[in-house]
C-alpha cells in the first residue's frame, strides 16, 4: 500500500516537473521568436533607410528621403535619383527628381512658375513662395508653387505632349554646393499628396549633411 502511494506521489512530482519544463521551453521558444522577429524588423528598417538615402554633388552631400517614398528608376537620363511618392487611391502618384543643372537660380525658378497656370489667369509668381537659407555650407532656395501643372512626361527638354493636371503642387529646393555646382530637388504631384509630405520634404532638405 505504502509503495503504491509513494509511486503515485513520485508520478505526480514527475508530471509537475515535466509540465514546468514544458512551460519553460515554450516560453523560451516564444522569447526566441520575438527576438528573431525584432531582428527581422530592424533589418528591414535598416534596409529601407539605406534605400531612402541618396547623395548629391558627386557624393559630397547626403540626404534621406521621407519614409514611404520608394526609389525608382529615373524616367529621364538627366535625372540622377528619383523617388515615387504614394498618393490616395485614384490619384496620380507623386514624383521627386534629383539632378544637377546649370542656369541662374532666378531663370530656373521663373521656368518652374511657367509650368503652372492659375484658374483666374493671374501670374503664378504671385501665388508662390520663395525662401533662402544656408544648410551645411550650401545656399538653398526653397520654392513652393501650385496651380494647374503643365506636365511633360518625357521631361521639359524632350518635347512631346503636354498634359494639364489641375490642383497640383510642387516643392523644390535648389542647392548651391561650394564646388560641385547646383542641384535641383523637385517634388510634385496632386496637392493633397504634396501637402501630406510638406514636413517630410523640408526635413529631408534641412537634413543635408556633408558625406562622411
């Protein structure tokens, strides 16, 4: 009788120990799974950040595009870097291009004004905002213009059909580097899309730093 009781007690203790070991093993597996998932997320974030990073001035200055922007193949050979910017369903996607270019700052800004028309026929210049600042030793001219955009899918120098796109907006930055020339960053698309990323674009430009 006593032997039976002792055997039963031993069995219960063994069962409890096995259950405890199983719970610990399950907990360890769960913790390991969370750690692996965390590493995967971190790796994805690092990869995404790397894809958003780009440079101007033959690699002399670095910038990082806002989260959610996707690097794409440039449509034109004169564009060095291009990003697609997501829009709401049914709207044309936004576009940001980066390129080096010549000509005076004023002439280029006037050309951009000419790419937009106003519903009341007034000069676009009267509805635009232009601001200068100094970032990382570079003079940067910021431009904010909106209206009906005269889009030339092939580029402004390629000719071809012009498509009028009402209620568009463009944010642009002209970066005058000390010795690598001028670089243009142009972000345009439906007004609602550009407005959503105003802070992101400005943060990107203001985050310009000399490449390490």
